[in-house]
């Protein structure tokens, strides 16, 4: 159901009436909170269980604090236990778990400080296949939508996450490189710094429900909207969407978390309240533990959007991050300084120097991407 | 009842007398100001002159008189002017401008008639202000015999009753005081302008005073019970004055405490953000009245919630008094006569809300001629038309107001808002009819509609309806009754059709039918009694969610209708024990029944109610399901410490059977009203207040200190993530909460003079506490926590400076502690972004609020015969441009979490409004 209490646009309406939104920092940082945060998912399709453990940090904090050296295990209602092994960055994983749909599962965590946490027993929910991931042009950009249905009418609550990958190019294709004191031609591998693929995950809570509908249909759930000016759409863009099933309590939990953290700042803000998940502390009852443990099948679908297929508005200018890039001509003998060569500068048939620019403008990796073409990538038409 | 009025002042008698005994003057006047001439004549002849000094300011007298008869003398003085005069047998000379008085005199006037309710309106029909002045002066000069004439005048007491009206339009004047000085006895007129004064038989001078009117008086000889209608002249010069209460010493001498009555002229002086007078914004300048923010019409009176105010428009409840996200209030300012806010003792005839009663009364139409008025502001335009249907008997008043704000949204250079629309309109219609002198009928209707579409895919609309039929019947001078039937409706609708599969229509509707009968009885000069009974029938459609369009897969979800009946009877007596001590004792007994059919969920014991815990459903058929009842006492005591100081104490209990469900800070358009039922018990509130009042400088400066302590039970709070809309088991999402509030309000008012206004300081607290054994029903571990509108310190200044009759300036200043908010105490990473973790409820505060507004009011000239009159209001709201916080919020956008401050009016807002009347 669409939320009907939040009037986000009001702010914009009021801009006209001289309203404004300014950054604000509360005067004092209240308390020193240090609660365990659990993000656990038992994937019944892949037979894996991935748990991410971290800690709450002060508002002013910048670094994530991962919970290391915890003992994490999965247990079903027949006391069958599977231990998770620690990976990097507070991640714990178990693979090859024989999933039994008739059983319920519980996550158990013992942290290094001796506290023991456990989740409620959760059943394995069924997420139907994604019918389609579609896209179309809206006035705000390219909207990406998920459509699905469950003929058995028993999923009702859905959770999505996605990973987007897009191809982009540096401002200049440099064929030259500085090798020690000399300038040399780039070899084949080195030429690849012109073209990259970047990846990002969804950063909004995406939950939807068909509980107000006659049938279990999700029609065109808006996963994301990419602004027309986004460099993601310049060449080619791909998104892999994963669909999971959740229960109504988990749906309420994510809705509340979304409301409290993504949809504030309207005239009619709800009173914020803590979203209580399904984890609890066994050794210190009442101790706050955040997050949710969920178990379901997962279905995935990937689509590609090619820039050439999008009808951009007139005079659409992509924001590539290379707006500051420019070339300078350096004659032979001039020092490069902090610049790097792109190509030779010619006078007639005679090279007289180099066209040069900053490394950022020729090396796409400096924008965070990789030159390794992903396996799934389909080349541009 | 026989009423005999002898009007000795009439000209048929006058001239016979005047001509019989000639008055002669002697003197040589060369360019003598009329004033000097008049003084001389008065000395010679004993004649007393009555005239509008402005009209004769420039007149000079050139006259040589030697034993010249006064009529001839004055004829010479006034030759070539349009001044006319008349002299009565009491040696009064009336001078008026314009039409000759004598031409308009009736040929014969019976010396004694059975009924003569108004000396002036029946006998003389003059239409210019000068002539009205003459009428009133005549009436003042006249002597009225009230009751059946006896000789000698009998012993004991008798009651004189009647209406006080505008001389110009015949509209009633509410809150006027009618009194005699010896023995000091007085009453105030009610909303119909009606008064009944019981005083010893004999000769008296009635003194009548009201804000914005020239004081007037009537000489009466009281033989027995009788009637007297009184017309008052508007005090043109006092238009600029900032008058707060009807009667200058009312704050000291009246028994009521914690009541603020603002008349429209006062309210017009207060600068507003969007160029239009807003009753709610003016109310916020009063001590003890708070709001959560600038975009809200919700009033928090003495620490109460916004749904604890009974907002009445001509006795019909208005459920959502907000337009356009709360930037405007529901009431068209051109139609409002006055607004009274009762915040400590609620009069016994009102009930059903804990905190306050805001009683908004509209004007009655002009009974004498057709007039109109209107205004154009930056966002709205308004127009009203009024006039007689049957002259002096029946009048109409219609008014409309609408936005033209859609253009405003279109101007915003943002694609997102371009498809948004917001608009509203409201309509009022008022008909008053005087059936005869003992029966009057009042019909009022109100309709408002708000529509807004945001980003073109979801359309919202809501509508208020209110209608009232009032019949006032006077049984005797000492007893009258008002029978009121009213209807109030509120509904909203939200429609979305962006995605045909999910297209829905969400609806809510509330209807309230109300009938009540109110008697006022004045059995004895020391007692005035109010008694009556009322019944309200509620019918609520708590929510429906239905498909919108044939492609929609939305499943119909309609919450069953809710019904309830609330009835009450009451009696209250004001007893003036001595001239120092007065006591008001009122008792109201209210009874509420929640009616079926209804399916009641039964929840598992020993756990917090939740939808999973429903163990059974009990179906009730038609008829009562649960009944709540209880007494509500309203007690006030006043003790006069001196002629200008008093001490008052009041105790008040109220019960509330309908509440608003809202878990937003400000009232949102999709908030719903819910009846008390088996699980949600009625709210009960008690308040004790003590006040000290002292007037200084012959009542021109009022000072007061009021303190109060309040206790509230069964108010509602919500579990985290509670669903307000379409919740079949709302009882599982609410938390029963108790509240307490206390405070001290200090106020100094200066009522007259070039500079006037008021300044107040309030210290107040408003705290809530949940009482439940269940963790999920506990906020802040069951300790007291500040409510959303707990603002301990508040200072308000409202001031007005009169440069001239036509130009005045108003300056407002407001300071208050920032409201409480819940701030994050930390953050954590989840779903691709940092998410904030909120700390204890309302554990922090937004920055303090401070604002200054300035406005200039420019009146057109006061030439009365001008075809149209107009005035301009030029103002700046938030002069200092301070970015007052409306809220502080935290947002996780694109993986980044930041704190923001939202200011609604973060810059000086200039406005220009043009008002006109014709």
C-alpha cells in the first residue's frame, strides 16, 4: 500500500514560502551507544547463510565497527546446528546447508564480550520468481521496476535488493605512459584503463506488499530511479535484482525503519521510534540488539539498459565527474609535473610534444571502477 | 407581558413646549467658534447641545442677537450649511448633518403603547451616521417607563430585558455590559445581544458599554418587568484600539477565569504570514496556548493535546480547522464576529473535550442595508455580501473564500512540484430571522473543501461541513431558551491511479448530529441559572480502501461503521453571595454509549494486545455495547479584594469520548477521529486554577497571574510503527497514557491609548507517562516524559501604535523554548546505508523559537458617504528572518546520513493585503 501520511513534496512547495532545510548537528552527542547490529539471511535457494555483525557507532562516527571473533551458528527446531565461519568485515557464512522447508531456523550469536544473542525461530518463506524487471522514462529519470506474482497467494510481503553495474569511460583515451624517464606506448592491457565497470548496491530499504490486493501481485514496484544526467546511463547499465520473501512483521519492521530513516523532514513527520527486530539478548534481557534475521528462497533477474535505447530529454548533460578535465599541450622537453601524456601533439606529420592531462582524467579506475569486464556483461551493440 | 414606554423626548411634544416658553439669547458673535457660541448659549438658556464635534469643528458663528428666539438664532447660524437642529422639552438641542430631522418625524406618536422595543428603530428611520447619532442621543435623553405604570412605584425588584444592537446594522452585540451604578448591579449580553437585569424598582440610569462602541445610557423608571432594546453607535475612533475584553474591568469583576475573548478588530491587528487574519495564529499569542510549529493549526492549550479542544463555529463542531497543510485556518475572517477561548473553567453548557473550548461566532447580516466586503491577499481572496431580506427582521450573510495558490505551485522551478496542485475554498451562509420580539431563528451553514495533488499521482481532498439551526425563545424576562440543532461532518479521500493495478481510493467520514436545549434563568438578582441538556449522535466510517478503476486489483477493505451517542444534562448557578464574593457551581453529567453492530476482538490475557494475540471475536448486534458516564463539575469562586483586584479559584472536570488518532507531530490530513469503545476508555481531565487580577489606572491596565495544575487520564499514545489508517485492531496499537500539566501565566494588558497591547510570560510543563506492564506499551521506561508541545518558557508581545486615525503599526514578538524531539543517539549500518538509532522519546529539544512581525494598517479616509471603503495591510512576518526550526530530522540518502533543520518561514515574508467593503 502506498503510504498516505508522508507529504515529502510539501517541503518543496514551501520552498516558495521561504522554507529551507539546513544541515544541522545536535549540540551534544548523547550517550555512548554500543549495541550489536545483526543482518542475517538464510538463503534457501543457495543453501547459504550469511550474517553481518557490526556495532552502533556515535552519530559523528565515520568508520563501521565490525563485530569480530563472534561465534555464530544456525540451529533448526530439531536442534540441528550449523556453524558459520568468519570472513572479513564482520561477515560470517555457512554454505551447503540442507534446507528443510518444514523446519524453522534460529540464529545464535555469542559475542566476544560473552553476551549471547538469538533470533526467533523463522520459517523458510517462498519467494516466487521475478516476472520481470522493467524500466521506463519518467520525468525524474529512468525508473526501474519489479513485477512478480505468486499464484498461491501466500508470499504477500517482499524484500528486494539490487546490485547495479555500469560501464563508463575516462575522459581521454591515453595511449602513452611515462615509464621511468621516458614516454612509451601503452601495451594492450594498459590501454584498458580507459574503460571501467563500477558497481554499487541498493542503499534504500525496498519492501513491498500485496496485502491490500485481491491477488498476490506486485506490479511495477519502483526499485530505483536513475536521473537522466547520471553517468550510469551514458553507455550501458545493468542491474541484478534479488527478490526475497518476508513475513508481515518483518515488513512492518522495514517499513518503520524506512520511515524513520529515509522519509523524515516533512511537515507531518511521524514520531520516530525504534524499529524492533526479531533478535534478542539472552544473557542480558532488555539489552538492545538491532537488526533482523530472515529466511527465504531468493530469485534473481538481471537486465541491461543501453544509453542508446533511452529517450533522454533535450540537452541532457551527463554528470560524469570529468567536468574539470582539460588537455594541456606540453612541448618536448617540458616537464610533465603531475600531468600524464594522452597522445602526441602533431604539427603536420611531425610530433612536437604531448597532449597531457591529470591521471584522473585518463584512468577510469580512479573513479572506483574496475577494468575487468564482469562475466555477465554483454557488450554494447 | 405588558410593556409601556413613554417617550417624552418626542418632537410632537417638544415643539409645543419649546414654542410655548421662548428661550431668548443675546450676544454679538464675530467669527466665534461654534463651541464658544454654544457654551455661551448654554449659560444663557440652560440648553444642552448634542452634536458630533467633528461635523462642527470648522463652523464659526457670525451673529448679532438681542433677545433673539433660539430657533431663529440657530437658523441664522446654520444658514448655508446642511446642519439641522431640533430642541426637545428637556432643553436638549440636537444638531445633525444631512437630512432635516423634522421632516422624518411621524405625524402622531402615541404617548403610550403596549410595546415599543426600540425607541429609535421604530420611530425614526435615519440612515446616515449623523442621524443615527441623533437617534441614540435622543434615546439617551429620553425616559423610558418599564413595566405597567403604577403610582406610587412599587417595592421590590423587577427585570428589564432586551437586546443590545448595532445602531447601524441591527446586529446584536455580544458581551456588552449593562449595569446600574447604585446599587452596583450588572450583566453582560449573551451571544444574541440579550440581557436581563434584575434591579430594584424605581428610577435608574442604565449604563451600557461594549468594546468598540460609544458608551451609552438609558434613563428608565422601572415599574415592573419589561423590555428595552438598546442600540449602540460604533466608536469610529476606537476602531484602531486594541481591545481585548468586552468590559474593561471584566477580568477582575467577572467570575470566569482563563477566558480570552478576542473580537475581530483586535485580531485584525496581529500580523500574519500569508496576509490573512487567522484566528488560530492570534490565539497563539495568548498565554497558555502553544503549537508544535508554524505549519500547524493545532492548538495545545495548557498542556493539552490538539484533539482536546472543542472548536465550535456557531455551535457546530469543526473537526479539521485547517486549510492548505495548516497554513490557513478554516474560518473566513470577514465573517467572524468574535472568538472566545475557555482554558480553565469550561462553562457548564459545553462538554466533550478536556482542554478548552474555542467558540467562534460569526456575525449576523446587516438588517438595514445591503453591504459587502472582501479582501485580496497573496494566496487567498474573499468576498462577503450581507443585507436585509425583510428590513429589521431578517438578514442574510454569505461569504466565500478561495485560494489561487495553484499558480504559486506552478511557479516553482522544480519538475517535481510542477504537477502538484493545492487549493481550498470555504463557504458560509447565515440567515437570521426575528419572528417576533420573543422568537428568533438563526440558520448557519459552513462548507469547506481542500484538494491537493502531490506530484500528480496521489490526490487528497478533505471537507468540513457544519450547519446549525437555532431557535431562541424568550418565555419571560427572566427565562429564555435556545434550542439548537446542528450537524457536523468531516471526510477525506485519497486517490491514486498512477499504477492501474494498485489504484485505490482511501476514504474516511465522520458525521455528528447534535441537539441541545439551553435555558437561561434569572430568578433573582443574585442568581443566574443555566440549565439544559444535549445529545450527540456520532456515526463514523473509520476507513475504506477500495479499488479505483477496473484494472485495479485492490481488495476492498472497509472498516465497519462506528456509532455512539453522547448525552449530557447540566445545571449551573452563579450566586453573588455578597458584593465581594461570587460563586459559580455547575454540574454536568455526561453519558456515552458505544453502539453496535460491532465485532469485538478478544485478546489473550497476560500479553500486550497484538493482532496475533486475538483469541476470539464477539459479535454484537445493534444496541449498546459499552456505556461510560460520569459527572463533570465546574466550580468557580471569585473574591473581590478591592474595587480593582480580585482572587479567583476554579475547579474543572471534563470527559472526552472521541479522540483523534495521530502519530505525527503536527495534525495531518489523514488523521482520524475515533470513538471511545470497549478498549479505549474516555479521557478524563481535571484542572484546578488560581488567579489574581488587578487593574491599574482606572482599568486601563490589566494585570493577572494565573496558575493551574492539570491531570489527564486515558489519553492515547502509540506503539512504535502504529498504523492509524485502516487498522482493524487499533486497540492493539495504542498505549494508554496519563498526563499532567502545570504552569503559571502572567499577563499585562493595556487596553487604550496611542500605544496598547499585551505582554505575557508563561511557564508551563506538559508531561506524559505510560502505565503498562508490557515493554512494547512503555515509553521511556514508564517515566514521565515531555509531550510534543511542552515548551516551558514562552513570552508574547502584541502591541499596536496608533499614529493617526488612519495609520497604525503593530509589532508582535514571540519567544518560546523549542519543542521536544527525539534525537538519535547513534547510528548503524543496514541496507546499504547508515541508519540512525533514536534515543529516549522527546529527550532533546529543537532550538528556541523567536520571531518578530511588523505590520502597518492604512485605512482609507473616514468619509462615511464614500461608495467603497478600503484598507491596506502591509506587513513583514518574521522580520529578522530567523530560521526557526520546525523540526530537526535525520535522513539516509544515497548512503549518507545527515542531520537537517527544517524551517518553514526561514526568511522575512512580506505581505500586502487589500480589504474593501461597500
